[in-house]
């Protein structure tokens, strides 16, 4: 059975960097079997993050065929992949589009991660479009079974990893003490 992803929009009061609270609506993705389960799951997930009141304003099916988290990334990108197949009856090529949600830091990395996700594909494909997704977070469903817990831990560790920040460079420049002393006077 394939996974069904639901995009849930959640409206809540958020404090920005300046300390000002404002109402915002952000989309999240949950793996569920129905709209009812999606609403229940997003409510449970958001209760862990939001201490105040929140409202689920919209739930719709998201057209993602697969979700691929990657280490040291912080944004989600929507990759359009066109699979090419040869129809022997009509003698023509047919293209089938599917959409992947790929985690990356920028569009180039999203392209590279899409290629990595598609590496075991037997047929020909092209990647005609990649765009940044507004999705804030992804909540997959894992059963409580042992292998499901291992999958959950792996998914969450990939999702939670952050890009390595470039180290600050040390200043190794030397100045003539007489010149420095003249500026200090």
C-alpha cells in the first residue's frame, strides 16, 4: 500500500526574532489513511510544539510520490521528475510526472539529492523543475514495531540534522607595533 500524504495548514500565534507575536499559517505534511486521521495526527504533533491555541485551517491531499530527508539540510524542495516510457503499441514515448519532496539547503543541492533519490530507477527520467516548498515539517507514520522504531529514529535524525556552519576564520595578520600605537593615541 502506498503512502498518502496530507498537507495540513496550521494557524497559530508565533513570536518572531524581534519578540513580536503575530498570527501565522504554516503548512505541515502528515502520513495518514484519511482526512480524519490526518487531523488527529497533526493535532497531536502540533501539541508537542505549540503551547498556545492553534487552529487547523485546511487539510488536502499532497501529491508527493516520495519524501526524502537528507542529513545537514534545513529546507524542503518540490522536485518534478518526468519518467519516460516507450509505448510499444503506439510506438511513442510517454512521459509520466511525479513529485518528490526533497530536503536540501539550496536548489543545486536539491537537484543533487533528487538524482541520489532516483539512482535505483531502471528507466529514463528528467528533472524539469525544482522549487522551494513552503512545507515547514514532515511527520511520517511509523508503527510501534521494532523495525518501525528504527525507521522513525533514522528519519528524525536525518530531518533534525542541521547544516554545518562555516567556522570563523582566525585573523593571522600581523601589524607593526609602531603603527598600531599611533592609532591608539
